[in-house]
C-alpha cells in the first residue's frame, strides 16, 4: 500500500516529515510519496520556485527510504490536479497496488470542491490526519461523506481497494510553512522547524528573505 502526500512544500519542514513517520508506524504502508505541486489549483503561488522546492524536498528526504520525493507533477504542464496524479500512479504501479491519499482534517473539509473528487475515491482510499483538538466537519457534504465511508481501523484498508476514509491521529507539531517564511523574512531563528540541510539550503540561496551566502541559482 502506497501513501500519497501532495503539497507545495514551501518549504518542506518537520511538521510534514514527523507525522509521515507516525503514519508509517500506524498504517500498513510500504512508503509515502511526497508529490510536489508545481502550480496549485486552490491556493496562491508558492514563494519559492519549483526548482528550489524540489531540491529542498530531495534534501529533506535523503536517507529516509520509506519517504520518497516524487516529481511527476513537475513534469506536467498546467495546474496540478490530484486525480491526474493518482491516474498516473495507477498506470505506473498497476491495478493491484492500493493507494492511500493523505490529507489533513482542514483540507478534507473542502474535499468535495476538488476537481473530479468522485473519481479520486474510485482510485484511492483517503487517510485524514487529525491532531488532538482538531475539528472535523460536522455538517455539509464532507461530513456526510465521512459518515458514509469511514472505516474503523488501519488494517481495514488492506482489503478495501478504494473509497474508504480512515481518520488517523498524528502528533501535533506547532509548525507551519507560513510561520517559517515570516520568521526568515524577519531574521528570526526558525532552524528547529526544518531539517538542517533545508535550513542551510535556504540561507545558501537567500530564499524567503533569508540572508544569502551565495547567489541563488
């Protein structure tokens, strides 16, 4: 079973990585693919170029064989749609490989507004990550979908091909990419929120307003 975690990773930080390890410990996943979004369809453009974000993702996941940097959306033109990524993965990995799309609870609240969301549920199961105190939708389309498709335990996913929704608790890290970008621009030390290699890369290339030690590529 393969997990898929998409994002702009602007920049990749420990709040992305540590919960992924929680999922690997709790779920029967072989690996989690971090799929870098080139042109997000539901949010503002990233602060760093796709080239820089990809390199930071590679550095962050180096030496972590169960966490894989995936550049397939960088090789497609136009906005990044999850359904296209899942179709591409299905073609690559075969029909027998189960796919689990990993989304946060806040993202899941808007899931039914996604491009071809019904087709996504034909291609993968959903793993909705929750944290202590997180609020899940109690009314509306997402709440109804959860009530209809929620499964009880991680092992249930091993015999459900697609369309199930699992709620899975992960550790809460008070880290966000916005906080990191704002901290770097203000000259604050946010190094504890980032893998060391990513911290060094950001300063080497002067990203997000950080002091540059070398002309950016």
